[in-house]
């Protein structure tokens, strides 16, 4: 027997009261959002005959997610971050903005206020033996003009998939820098090739993914914020071609335009690079920024970020 009480007067009155829609005061937008969220929850309870025991198990799960600080993993793992990207893509398209570098998710492991360099930087601290990576390119607008003084904020994992600050074995600013582009909008950095990473195997995010028959692995990638006055901030990342999980990213961040060619130099000799006598790789990647449009949502996402002491 299918039981539904959603359209009954007591349920409608309950939704109106719990959201505050039955009276003045408060935040009108929030009232309507709460009414919709709880209404959808009530419908889910009915459609799947969810029991109180199952509901409180879900509340315990969310409590664990908070205690383990894994909402930053759970949101991309459930495709929510990617959905926001798709939505902003469509909003920009409808506003006539096209031609910029594709955005993709920020992820949970950004560290604010990395050291600033001009033109170029070395990201790694030299304490880890990894394949050297040189990456360079230009920041331009959609007309192809260079954007001088843009800030390329870059961060990535080490060869074990760990991020500095969150991984106490690394120095706080290892593999993190902000680079101000030169007069031609160019940036360049030296680093080491990163590895992908997986969700903590004993954590609540992986627990849910396992129940969904999914893994929690990410391909090797390098994160970027690219910003300049008068332009929409770009949040993106490039993936390392050839990675096993390139098209099977649990966070849904892979986009074809963000997989640059990687050139590998097996002999490791280059007269332009002093002291380098081991294999290394090169990536060339240009960023294209769209001009800011007042009518569109801000691309700078205000969220809690870790800060080094």
C-alpha cells in the first residue's frame, strides 16, 4: 500500500510553520529554500518508505562527515561541485561569454596566501625525488591579448598524492605558489610531476562511494586560480595525460580541453637548464580569461580555506 500525506492539510501547515512562511520577519529567500529542501525530504521519505532508524543513521553519517572534515570530498564526489560548474557555464553562454578556458572544481585542499613570485617560480622544495616538471604559458583575454599582472595561483600533490599543510610530512608551502604574469602575460614554473590521490579509505566519503559501487580515486592533476582586475576569476585544473583515472575521476573534474600534451625528455639533458641531468617533462598551457560581467554570478567562491600559521 502506498501511503502519502504530503497533500494533507497538517503536512502543508507543518511545512509553512517550520520554514517561517506563515509569518513575517526573517530572511524570505532562506524561508523558501528551507521549505523546498524539507518538502523534498518529506517526499523522499514517502517515495522510499524511509524509516526513522534509516533517517537517524543518515544524520550520524553527516555528523561523521563533519567530524572528519570531509564535506570538501563529499560535495565533489556527489557531483555537486561539477553541477555548479555546468550551471555557471550555461549562465555565461546565455550572456554571450564564450572562448574562455573551461572551469572545473576547486577541490578541498587549497591553502590561502601562498608566496608570490614574478614571472616564474619553483614550486617544490627539493626534498622529494620526483620527475621534474616544467610548465609555462600565457594568460590572455578572449581577443588574444596578453594579460600582464595576472595572478596564477597554483597548487598540486606530491608523488604520493599528498598536499602540503594537510600532509604534515611536507613543508607548508611545498608545491604551492602564486605567480604574477610578466608584461606579455607569461608564467613559468618548475615542479615535480604529481600523483593522483584517493579518499581516505576509512573515511565517510569512501564509505558512501563503496555503497554506491564507486571508487574514490582522482587522476594526477594541477590546480589553478587565475585572476586579474576586470576579468572573471578562473578556477580550473589540468590533468596529466595517460593517468589511469583520467576519464574515471570520482570528482567529475576531467574536461577534454584541460588535458594538455606532455612532452617527456628521457635523456634529461638541456643546456638551458642548469644542473638538470635526469628525465623531465614539459607542459605548455595558455589560460584565456573572460571579462567581468556585472549581471553574472561572481566566480570567486567564498568558502572556508585553510591558512598556514
